[in-house]
C-alpha cells in the first residue's frame, strides 16, 4: 500500500480468493470488496491508521470467489526510510475463515455442555418437576436467544397438555398467547407441538396463527 492507503500491490493468493485482478483493486477500489456494514466500520479505522498510526490490525469479511463470505485478518506496518519518512504499508491478508468457524463450533459445543450441566444440576436439586423445568426453560432460552419457552407434558391418555411453565416476557401479546396455550389439548402427533412430540426433532413455524 502507498503511505496514504492506496493499493500498490496485493498477493496473488488474495486476488484469487476474492476473484479480482490487481487493477480492480488498485487505489481505493479494494474497499468495494467490503459489504456495506463492513465498509462502514473499516473505512474510519483504516483512515485513522493511515493518518495517525504505524500499524494496522483488522478482521473483515469479504465475499470469496464462490460468493461465500471469507474472514480476512489484515495486518500491516508503515515502512519508513532512514529519515523517518513514510514509504509504504507492508503487511499480509490472511484467510482465517476456517479458524473462525472452528472457534464458533467450539463455542457452541462448550455452551451446550454448560447447558446440559445446568439442567442436570437443576433436575437433581429441584423440589418438583415444574421447578426443574422452569430452570431448563430459562437456560435453554438464554442459550438459544429464544424470546419464549414453554413446556408440555404427555398425560396418561397420550394427550399433550400445558405444564403452565414458561420463560417469556410479560407483554400483552405473550399474555394472550399463554392463555390460549394453557387450554390446548393435543394428541401426540397432531398440531405443531404434537408433531415435535412424536418426532423429537426441532421444528420451526413462521406464523403461529396459521
């Protein structure tokens, strides 16, 4: 890079990764590789580095040649001559996508193990099934980011009924939803909760009223 931040040279490996030629990235055209949100964060940081700093250390997401986002660790230093005058920026752009994916997978696995430990302790210490389920719902909702959680039980006749155990905000929409759900009686295999009960698999629905 030039001292003012314009691209002078990029490695062929980086150009191959993003599917661009050097001419398509010269000057400040490389900034066009960044998605709008990434550009909004990176441009001020890069401007500050070029104007006031001697080094650059930044992670950014760029679309790869296959269209999938790649996470790039960009690191560089300002090179000066013997008299201290800026000559150029020298550095590397490292594709750390696989490392970031591995870190995220480890984070999810660690979080899931912690969730299971919390649930196991709650089950052992709770005075009732309802108390244990309340803790389970709370930690599951916190882990997944769900806005609400509710537990059903299967009675002796194979009917799903509400345990009236919830983890949900006290908002008018949720209050009405809880009132309706409390009255539900569904044979296992019928309705949305019934289908989850028989398959044991997670399911999603976009509109509960449908």
